[in-house]
């Protein structure tokens, strides 16, 4: 074996399945074997890379990734493992590294016990693809045996999950048995009673969140979503899952999810027909009568006819957003009896985020009448389209681009002036307040001055918003001088009742402010 120029890294891996052999012993055995091989062949030992307790079905391992980086930085150019299974058991990934990545990067790979050396003509190399397949089949066989064992336990009414369902704890005497967690069970009973009394899922979530009742993941100490904005907030899905779970009438329910593959950690929802439900396997928290009532209510809500399709046909549907929080607007149709027109349908809208979290103070209603929004938007769009056509017939594209850039510069200067003005006004408010504290001015004088300064700041903010909207339209709309755009504009102007698709091809989004002002962002540059 030619050893000139080889800088060796040894890779050691121990899977959880191997832990029964003794973790330190297994790793140390691999290390001793590989160091002896290095000594016997007069190789240069550079570094070792270890992954303890990591499955060979994944190649996303800390030690392995560090080794690959060292290969790319030329720190090592030879890798040695005890056998091929230590490198990995996924034959696709294994084949990629051994047959493509290592050769392309000039890496020599040796599996000592398997007699593999990718830089030699050994007959053992011809068996490499079969060894890789056998390693993969071994993992699949182990996975099937484990799944069969778990299935048997589930069918026998034994709990096998990592965390007990909400409302229960694992028994200290037998981890496969569940006992009631009284504190959580009381919340479960309350959720069922609230829903049966007519409270919506959102109302239930708001009450539980406002009372700082820990969510199931918090109560179980699960490290899920702790850095998420919604951590600690009850969700309608969580409450819905509790209300529909057969666990609470004593029927242990498992296998609601399954892995997509024995090689993947990703889980998907199982069909209800494939759930494993064992009756009377665990203590009940809810009586049958209340449980059946709740299931019937869910069924009736699911099958209820939702509206008459009016909101689905709105011209501006999906284009209207809340200016403050950025969420979409939701619309509802209401029938009203009038003396002049008889029974008429009115459509009203609100910020969707506010509607879902009314009691959390996350936004404000932004209540609007849809027909007023549509009339204002269509009218402004027609005026703008007429100006656009006139402008394109009089100016060439170069002059128009120069004009738009000049407008943008002007708007930025005006915004800077207004922002500086607001800083001065805020300073005046502070000075005025200090004068009131020192007794230099009366309370009435302070109120008049304060209100005057605030009104000026609000006027400046409104102007800044208008300038920012103009700049947005200049910078972000890219359909200027597009022949198809001109055709769409002409088509829009010629139609008495334009369709939603045509409107959406001209308008990017519509934002409603808290005081019901309308900001329109177009898909073409303003003139």
C-alpha cells in the first residue's frame, strides 16, 4: 500500500441499536482497531470524528459533517472506518459519497473489516454495492421488528408514546399505563363543558390563554416552539384535538401519526380507520353523554352550509389587507330589511387577525363596508388608468423613467423633512410638559399646545405614508411599458363590470388603515 501523502481521518459511529453492547466499549474498540491499522501502514493520523448514539440512516451528523468540511479544506484526504456500516446504512447516500463525492475530491476510503479500499483493485470493492444494500436492509429489518413489537403493545392497550396525552401521566410503576393528571383533567372537563355550552373554539382558546393556563406542550415540559411568537397561546387545533379524542372516555387511541419512512423522522397524519383504539384501557375523564354531545356538535358544524357564496364572488377578494398588522381582511354577508329596497345583502369586513384574537389586543377591528371600498378602488383605478394611457401617448419611455426617478428623489427629501419636523415637535411636547410641571404654564395652556403638536405630527405621518406609497409603486412595479399591460388597462376601461382576475392583474394589494383610509399598490408605475 502506497502511503505517501495521505493525511488520515478516522470515523467512529455508534447507533442507539448498538448501545446495548456498551457505548464506550464499542467506540474504543473501533478506535483501537483503526489506530493499529494506521500504525501498521505507516499512515499520518490527523484527526478523529465521532458520532455517538446516531443512526446510520441519516448522514446529517455532527462528526460526519465536520469530517466532510475537513475534506473540502484539504485537511484530510483519506478516511478509514471499521466497516462500511459505520460510514452509514442508507445505500443511496452511501453510494453518493463513496462512488462520487470521495473520488471527485481525491479522498481515499478504507473499510478495514470489509477489505474495502477505493484506491486499489481489490475484489472486495466489487462487492461494495451489495454490502451497502445489506446494511440498508439490516436497518429496515430492525425497523420492521420494532414496529411489530410496538403494534402488539398498542393492540394490548399499552401506551408506548414519549409523552402521555394531555390529562394523563405515565404510571411510575409501569410506563405503559396511564393515570389521570387531575390538574390537566380539570382543564379537559372545562373545555368540554364550555364547548357544549355554545362557546366557540376561539372563545375557549382566548379564555384559557388570558388565564395563563399552560398549553399541553408547556404542561408536559416539551421543548416545542419556545422561541415562537405564539408560544403559550392556546390554538383552536389543540382544543379541537382534545374535544375529538376518544382517550377521554377511556378508549386509548394511538397510531394517529406515522413515519413516512424508516429512514425519515418526518411524520404524517394517519387515516382515522388506521388508528389503534382499545376501549376501556385507561381511566376516563369525560362521561359518554357529554362526549357524544360534543361529537354531534362537531358533526353539525362540519355539515352546516356556510353562507351563499356571496363573499366568494367579491371583486377585490384576497387583495385587501390590514395596514397595521399586515393580515388579510375577512368578509361576511348580512341580509337586512329596508323600507326602500326591501331585503338587501350587505357585506362587511374586518381584520382577520383581530377577529381571531379579539381579546388579545393584537390589532383593531378596521370595520369597513365592502361596497364603499370597491367603489373607491375602482374609481381611483379608472382615473389612474386614463392618466397612464394619456402619459404613454405623449412621453417616450426615457423621459418617463427620468420623471419617475426625479419624483422618487423628491419624495425621499420630503419624507426626511417631515421626519425631522416630527422630531422637533416631539421635543416641543417634552418642553411643554416640563413647563407645566414647573408651573410656567397652566394645564389648559398645556392641553392646547399638546393637541396642536399632536395634530401636526399626525398630519406629517399621513404625508409620509403617502410619499412611501408612491415610492413603493415606483420601485416595485415592473410591468411598465409592457404591451400586455396596456392591453389589460384598455380592456379594464372598456368594461362596465371588470372581473376579479383583471383587477388582480393591475392591483398588487389594498391596505386599510385604522381610520379606514385606503392605500392602493399597483402592478405598474404611476405617472
